[in-house]
């Protein structure tokens, strides 16, 4: 028995219209409610072959479906829908905002001007408006007003307004990309720092020297260390030096002077001062307590 064929995903110029591009302009602008009300607040999954859409929600909610993924849009934001992306919406009846549709020639022109953020129009993305919600609402409303009117230099002003909106989207896309990459870069810097500490903790290199080897500033290094280890870079260096000191105090018969020299301290007094400041006791007391504990263990009766 043959399975019924899946219904093809409709391709529209504008949702619900079988006609071609309805305007001589390279863009189309309308309130979200205008088309969604006609379709009982539901825009079923569809795609546009060569159009990019910018959906600005200023009020209300939308259930977004894009490429099979579902998401609730419940704050002021701009949603980018690139060409060929399969998308659909279910809007709340109090929805407010605008949808701007950009034709391929205008998209190409804008991408050429955006530089590093050009990919913002080539992939789906949601960009919360935050404190810029009113600013964006003004830009979209002005674009809608120009689109409906016939004032002199109408096309020039519409393109200027669209450029302003797209620059905002591009900048926000770069911020999101940078934020997503930052944790990985931070881990890479921190791991590189730990490797340098392991290789050079006996040499007492300055934090500035280690930061320079990593190619970052001291403040960047300290911020990374605080974020991932809860302490600044110098404390991590000291921690490694003290770990080695404890190992030598525990497992060798080296004198305090010899341990100090082994760890690269120019003066045993400096070594003792650091040890006391970090551990609360001197290296000698640490070793004496360790010996006392071991002696107590040797005298303890065996377990029966």
C-alpha cells in the first residue's frame, strides 16, 4: 500500500498570495496584525524563495516555528527569517509590531555594506530589543508610514530606515556571536595559563610576562582566572608553588633553605613569609605537625 505523499511546503512571495511581488519597491512593510488577523492569527509553515523578512514584535506573543524548531517569542525583539527558511507563526490577538520583507537585490546591497555582520541576514536569529525597544518601534513605524505614503524621496528614506534597522540587527548578531565564543576562548586562555604556570612556577615570572605569552592583557588574564578559578593569576601561581613546597616538606628531607632554593626564591625569608601568609603557619611548623601526626598513627593500636 503506497503511503500518501507529504504535502509540499508552500512557497509564497507574501504569505497567502499567489501573485508575484506586489510592489515596485524592493521592500514591503505592514503591521503584523494586518495579515495574521485575516488568517485567524495563524501563519502556517511556508517559505520564501528569495526574500528575507524582519519581524519586529513590540507587544504580545508569538509561537514561532522555524526549520522544525519551536520557540515562544514573548518580549520585544527582531526575528530574522532568511530566504528558504521554513517558518510559521501563531500570534496572540493583542500582537503589535511590523513585518518587513526585503527583496533579494536589496538584501545583497545591505549585506555588501554590513561587512563582518553580513551573515545576520543569511541565517535565522532572534534578537531581543531590550532597552532599544522604543527606538526600534520608532524606526519600524516610520518605515511603515513612508511605505504607505507618497512623499518626495520616499524610496531614499525607506532604504535609510531599513539600513538603520539592519545595522542594529547586524551589531546585535555580532554581540551574540562574540558572547557565544567568549566562554570557549576563556577556557583556552585559562588552560594555556595553567600550562605556563606548570612550566615556569620555579622561575617567578611576572603575571605581565605570562599574559604577554598568551597574547592578552593582565586585566584580561586576571578576569579569566577569577571567572574560571575564583582567584587572580598571581594567587594561582602562588598556589602551585605552595603545592610543590608541601610535597617537598612531606616526602623529602630537604631543609627549608634547600626547598626555598628549589622553588626559585632568592631568600628563604620570602618563601617562609609567603607560606605563612597563605597557610597560616610556617614551613617548619607544617613539617613538625606532619611528623607528629605520623608518629601518632604509628603508636595507635591496630584495628581488630
